[in-house]
């Protein structure tokens, strides 16, 4: 698994401060380095001779001012437009403004619409506009002169290079704060921010380069970096593929899938097949007795008929639990299960008696949300909701959760002591220790019935083969390879023609994939 750290504004500010207080690196040096990298990127572009830098009044604006000075030193024609009066520029930005004023840079200060409109020809005639209006600290909606400037930059600029983050994009959740610059390129510092990888902000960033501005690597070593952007690197499946000669099916785990009801047989089948095709040595599907003959499972999957009521698992099936759980390595429960009161009683008993890792999805989650209290899980437990199911679990509105999905998912995982996989674009894998992995793979073609069932099976299959200290990694890898398989399937079939079983069929290609 390849990991890239992701910072929010709080973390970035913390490390800026640490660089100065612990290592004696003044913040003005960090600003100098940041502006220098922006200028370097601009100089490397083709056909850039005239640059207009548009700066705000804060530290991001200071980075832009430094970039303007470096570009001027490279003998480019540079215009610096500052969306502020001079007296409002403070700290390091002010020091750099004073330095820029001693050069031949054309500097203009803008306090109102009329002044801005008079400067629009500079924007239009420039080969490149450097956006340094807002950085990672933006907390409120963009209004007034800033909103107008962003609209005009988007309309008139030939090329746009944003400093740290396109102005108007939230570094915390990727939201567009009313208006946002539509950059062609972004240079960000030290680490990615959420706005670079979460929609809709990521769509405004263009090509993003992460550069180091002088914070020593040691500054990060003893710190908790809870947010990671993850990519499959081929190592985990290669480990799965290297099986010892003297081994047998029992070495690779036995997954018990409890799923299905009348009319929902496909969900049970896809979960069981997902576990099988992820390398589990044995897979048993437990499903209501009258449903079993209708479930399209391959002959390699064993089956167990359960006592039922009206085609769903009945509470009487609890008497089968002891035998059902014997010898199992992982339990996956929920897909197509139904939400009757009888099935809910069965799930409560299962939670009490299971003593191996458990994955709960779909109707299993809907049943959990109907319980009068959230159960205490005594084993490694994974919940895999989509946003609607997460809304039901938390009792909070879906829109509210989506707006703050990282914060809300992380808080839920911490409070409930469970591993939470919040599905969707950039699926989140949240650990009870507060770590959040943000998955890089997947595509809109996977928004199709059954894709989540396949993921549940894959998670169970990966967990079945994992050592105790590899379980968290197994979750991240399962999500990553589920998405990668979907990406490979979409490349071959196109996104609209992608179905859940295509994800399973492309798993061997995903496991063997190397960039």
C-alpha cells in the first residue's frame, strides 16, 4: 500500500510553527521557499513571458508576492495585483511586499470594483495568472471583490497557476466556498490537502505538484499523521499470490457469509463469490432455507440453510449459531438480508456470540440503526455503509454528513470503536485509533447494484488471510483493489456498461497490475 499524508489547515499550521520553534527555521524562510517553487513551476511552462500575480492580504498572498519577485528576477514581465490596501498587509507578507516595491515590478492595490475593472487588461494579456488570493485558511464564503476577481480570472486567464490551493476551495473538505478558481496547475506545500483530493475541489486543481519548503522530515516523525491518501502498490496481493507449496485450504481462512432473502438472492451470491475470488480457502453461504435453491452460487461455495419466516432469517435460526460459527475465520453479514424484526433478533444474537472478525453491510446496517442502542462489539468489526446507511446509523442528515464526511466518519469510528468504511467516491477507511485512509481508486461506473456486496466479500476474503497485525491494512487493500478492478473493468467495458460481476472478473488483472 502506497500512502501519501494529507494535511488540513490545523496540521499545516502546527508544522509551520514547529519548524520555527524547534528547528529555528523562521516562517519567512518557508514563505521564501514556497514562492520560489511557484516561480520555478511558472518558468518551466511553455510560452510564458508575461505573468500577472493576484495576491490576497494573507500569507498565501505573501507566497504570491515572493513568486512575483522571483519571476521578475528571471526577466519575465510581471504585474502584481494586491486585492487589499497596503496597510492591511501584515507580517511576512508585508516584508516581502516592501522588498517587491524596491524592484521594477508593476504593483497595483485594489480596494474596489472600479480599480479591479481597470486592471482586467493585464489579466487578459498575460500568458499566465498566478492565483494567490486565498490559501488553506479560508473558512467563509467568498464575496465582494474576491468573488468578482475569481470570476474574471476564470473567464479571462489563458493559464492559471494556483498557490497551495485554488482560491475558494476549502482545505478541510473540498467544498467550493461560493466561488473557486479553476486552475490548470496547483503547487502545494509539504503535503496534499483535502481540497486537492475531494470533490468538488479536486476538479478545480488541475495538475497538482507537492513540493517541500524546508520543514525538516524529523518534524513529522514523532507526530500523529491521521490522514493518508492510499493507492494499491502491488505488494499485498503479491503476498497473497505467493502461497507456500506445503499448504492447504485451511491455511487461507473460512469465510461465513450470512446474506440473502426472497428477491435478494444476487446480493448473497456476489458477496460469497467476492470472498472466494479474493483468495479465501473456504466460503460458506448461510441463507434462509427456501431461498437457498435460488441463489446462483458456483459449486465451490458451501451452503447452509437457515430457519426462516416469510423468506427471511427467523429468530429461531439463532439456535444454529453455535454450529454455524464453528471453524469460521471471518463473518460477513447483511447483503440482501431483509429488515424484519425476526432477522433483527437473529443479528443481535450473532453479535453476542461471534468471536472472529465481522463485516456488516447493507441490511445488517439498517437493522443496527433500528436497535434501541448501539451494540458493543467484542471482535474486530467493520461497518461498510454508503451515505444513506450512514445517515440512518447516526441519525444525522445525509447532506450534513457529506459536507463533513471525514470529520463525521472519523468521529463515529472513534466513539463506537469500530472500523468504518464510508463508501462513495474517495471511499474512507476509518480506524478506531483515529486514522483515516482515503482511497484513490474507483470510478462512477461502480455506482451500480451489487458493487458494495462484492466489496463486502472482498473485505472478508482479505481478512480471512490476514495476520492479526495486518487486519487494518487488509481493509485498505481490499477497498483499493476493489476500486482498481473497477477501473480496469471500466477501461475495457466503459463506465456505463460496468456491472458488479465485472469487478470480480477483473480481480486477477488488478492483483497483477503494475504501473
